[in-house]
């Protein structure tokens, strides 16, 4: 279990915004006094022009700089395209020069030469911020570098990019200071990434929508992440599919230079059993890898797919989740990993022969966790993703007190010794079955240092929008440590907490420490009660923090939702504790409470409703049902779905509407009753706006002659002229 002492994070908090540079400077800033600063805005008036050269990313970076300067000061800087003269390394950039210009100009050779000289021989994604009294230069190695440099400069201005601008944040995902003067200190800062692979994965994508995906991509650029991982078609359910989102995400990715990785679990996605039954053995879900014809067909289908989608930079060549292998395959290759070597290397060769520059990724997971045996080696160009699914987050991966963690670290080291290519980590710190529990940031900090010492090359983690706010600190730490694997828990918190929560920093620090345990401790005898006590204390921490914040501030918005999250966590814990104590009445009460809170807050950033949450309160949903609600503008439901009424009596039914995208919507409802039951009204309209749901009651009456039994009442919901869904409740009529 994680043990971290209480620390103070309030020292020096005076209202100013602290700046944390992402990454490790390759060269120190010039030692130039503050009098040498460059002035962009003075007394609310713009004093400079923003020039850019290169492609779409440079144009986007220039517009972002101008947009944020305007939001800060009210002054709009002029943005013009410039013409560079034969750049060598700095093929794109932004240059801010004093005064105004009427037309495009060339990039002064002295600036271009400086950028080329400093960036020469640096690794991809390195970025440069250079400022003198005569101007500001932003550039980097590759298209993304200029975007990274621009956001690094904005952070120097005090802009905070804490989270994606998901709708439920209501503008509180970022902080933009207000000022009439903006200056840039003299500096030459060149930052290089320690890891070339910095990812966020859509994974099951229960709560992903086009708008939340756009917000996620935007935040990824601001945090200097470079790979978005999207499933080809998760579990083949037709719900979370790359094809459904590709067109909408393409321009957002292109503006930031972010590349897309597609695939996930599923040899079977490209060699479906229904289409190729001859290549499958009954009772297993992996095709006959020992059959050359089967492998060739799989590879041909993948090549065809990738040829038609040139935007895909990385392809996941993974077997199905919970893979079961044909006995003949294991007999021929010895292990599942060896069999994957056979498939993956053939795909790498086929892509090269087809002239497709797509990197193949293979996951070390499940039966294929361990390295290949003698005689089998993955092509060095393959990206190996190491997925320690069974590990615990109670202690770091390098802690010898956990046998399972020690085993995974041993296997990871063997992978590093065996594979000369890229080796990345598939992080499970936001594992779905943990629901709203667990903030093991201290463990993640120590993990990152372990990964650095082993020599891994990247990391990635889940990215569900629905509960992001609840785990904002984890997501932000993950992004920061991808640029600085030696970032400590204390250093991160000392920057994050004061800038995010101001005078309430210490209370939030206490809250995060109390909620740091691996939620799996609930399954350890005697640990559940202790975990519940910690969450009770955490709720008190949040309440104390909230008392120190202004009612409508960004910190207040976040803290209000964290308080709801504590309620959810306690209800979740109580379900397990009552089950362990064989307290059936208490369990039912806890389940009812958990259902109520889950459905009330599923759009407020603290709870993901999914197949991992609904069984906790005894209901089943489909992927399509969950996805539909998160992709709708608004939603309607019935908080109570079971009623009992006597013949000739009445009962009140509550109808509730929720605002999903926080744009405000009218939700219309239509009620249909079976013969023998009547409703005082059969239609109505609710105006849903913001985080709080809105409800009204309708009285249902049972006739004196209606037969005893169970009856279904249906309520259909529509919003903005579009059909949402229907909900049902069960009415039991008794004498």
C-alpha cells in the first residue's frame, strides 16, 4: 500500500502563477537580466506582429499565440505569413517582432540561422523558445516543435492547461490570467523529449464523442503528447470505431502534428471467422497462425486497409483480448509470443514491400507477456507495448514487496535486453474496473523513474472523458512525466496544487493522499473499512478546500465535482463491504445509492457509466446504449423504475432530464400507459442546463378494476427535434 506523508504545498502562494517547464532543457537559459525583456502588449495595446513560416502546424501555432494574448489582454496581435530562405532544420516556426507590418515579409536570416544552429542534431519534437529585446523565436524539430514551443511560451505567461475543455468543466479546464502588459523574459531554452512515444488511448471509448475527442486532441497538443491511439472497432461491437471519427479528428490532429495509431485487440477484425471459417479451429479465437495461407490472407487484408488510409502512422497487430490459441500453432511455435513474432515480422515485411511507412506495434500482454524464446526475435522496427495488466498500484513496479510487480519488472527488463527497438509502457492506472476509485500518483512518479532506468521509450494510458475531472491530477502527471521521467511527486504537486487550487492547495493535497490506494485493497480482508475511512476523511478535505474558494471560480467548479466523487466512492465501497459482511439489506441500500449517484453525475466528469459500473447496482447495459447517451446533446431517464400501487390508488413517478453537452436543451417526454393505468399528463417539456438535472413528477393511477400484476409504463424522450431513447418503469398493482 502507498504510504506518503502529509506535505505542505502552500509556501509562496501569493496569487501568482507558477511555471513548470515540460521537459528537460538541453541548454540552460541565457543569463540575461529582466530589463532585456521583449514586450508584446503594453497598457492593453499590442506592440508586436506574429510571423509564421512552414505548414499547417506553424499557422496554427501563430493563431494560438494571438488568440491567447487577446484573451489575456484584449489586444489582438497581427498574424502574417513569412517566407524563410532555405531553412535547414527549422522548417517551421513563429517569429514575433516589434511593431506592425502591412504585408508578409521574409524571416530575417539572423533568426533563421539561430534556429537552425540550435536545433541541428536534436531529436524529433525538441522545441526552442528564444527571446531577446528584439523579438521572440519559436521553433522545433519536426512539425510539432513549433506548437510545443508556443504552448511553452504561453505557460510562461501564466496560462494553465490543466485538462481538456470537456463541456462539464464549464471553462474551468484552463486558467488564462488577465493583464494589460505581456512581456517575454530574455532566454534561449531548448527542450528535448526523453521519450519519443507519448500517447493517449481511446481504449473502449464509452464516453467519447466528436466534441470530447476534439477537446482531448487539443489538450494533447498543449501537453506535448504526440500519438492518439484509436481502436479499429473495439470488440467488433460497431460502437467505438475509427472510421466513425476519422474525418472529424483528421484536421484537429493535423493542426497539431499529432499522429494516429489504429488497431487494438483483433487479428479477427481483419480475418473474420464468418468470412474465413477455413482459417479457424473450433473453440479458439485466434486464427490458425501455423497455416501460411491464413497468415497471408490476414496480412493482405491489413495492407489493403492501410493503403486506403495513409494517415495511419502506427498499426496495432494484436491478437484478440483473452486470446486462445490453436494447439497446432503452439505446437509449431512453442509459445504465443513466438507465434506473434511470425505474424508481426511478416506484416512488417509486407508493408515495406508495399511502400507503406507504417510502424507495427505489438503488445506484450496476457499469454504473450514474456519475451520470445531462442530463435525468435521481433523486427527492430516493431514498437513493443509492455502491458503489466496484473500488477498492483499499491507499490511501485520496482518495489520487491510485491511478488507480482517484481515478476513484471523482471519481464520488462528481459524485453529491454531482447528488443533493440522502441519499448513503451501501456499504463493501467486508470483501469476501468476501478471506476471512481484510486489516485496512485506517488506510485506513478516512482514508476516513471523505474521505466527511465530500464530504458523504455514511451508511455500511454486510458482517456475516457466521462470521469476525467475525477482523475485530472493523474492525467496531468502522466503527461508531464512523459517529458520528465524523473519528475517527483513533491515537485509535481508543488506546481500543480497552488496554481490550480490557490489557498485550498493543502486540503486538496490531503485529499489526493487519502485516495491514493490501489482500489484492489477492497478485496483484502480488513482493508475495506480502512479505505472507507480514508474516503470519508477525503470528503472532509474537499469540503474544507471548497470553503476557501470563491463560489464560481475554476477551483470551486472542480471541487464541487470532487465532492460528488467522494459520495460515489463511498457508495461503491459500501457495496463491497456489505457483501463481505453478508449484509443483504445494507448491500441493496448501497446499490440503490450507487445507482442514483451514477446516473445523476454520469455527465459531470466524475463517473463513467459502463459495463463496469451498472452491474454494481444490478443492471445491464449495452455498449451502444452507453455510447448513445454520451454522444447525445441531452438525456432523459427515470430515477426510479419500480413502483407498487394498490387498486384505486396513485403513485408519483419522477421524470428527469440532463444536459450532456452543457449547451442547454429542451427535453420533451411522452408517456404511454397500459390499459388500466392512467396518467394525469402524457406529455411535457423539461429545460436542462448545466450540471444539475431537472425533474418533474407525474401521478399514475390504477383503476379499481385493474387486475393485480406487473405493468410497464414507457416514457420516450426527444431533444432538439431528435429522438433520444425510451425508458421504462415497472408498476406492480396489488389489492
